[in-house]
C-alpha cells in the first residue's frame, strides 16, 4: 500500500518548480522605477499556523502616474500570494511617461 506524500513535501516541490523564486530583486527590462510608497503585506494567520514561509513574485503593471493598474502572480505559495497582491496594489511608484511592468518579490517569514 502506497502512502500519500506529506503536504509539506508537495508544497516544497511546488515552490521549487517556480523558476526564480529564490532571487530577491525588482527588475524592469533594464529600467528601474523607484517605489515611492510601499505597503507591507499582512502575514496570513493560516500561513503562521502552518509555518509557511517563502517568496512571492508579482508582476505589476504601473500606470504613468505611479498607480498599480493590474497584478499577476508569477510564483510563490498560494496562501501567501493573495496577501502579497493586496499589498502591492496599494504601492505607488514615481511618475513616468508611460506605463511599465515592474517585477516585485516579497519575502514572508513567520
């Protein structure tokens, strides 16, 4: 009789399958737009209970005025990803002539 894989092993495999999750950077195709206002994400209570930690990668489309138009999760644990998206949607970047795509990585530690 086969035993199912422990949930923690499945989570680890999922995280490792996401490319670039372990690097910490904000990149934008050779161009960096400065973040003017950052909102720290709330650590989800269920993540604390389950001792889930890690990095969430998000691509934010930022309008010329610095406001976030949209976000897309690029990697990270799903329980942490929603909290990261809620926070990044409140961020403000410096104004620019056009909208840009900003890659953001947020680290969660209990």
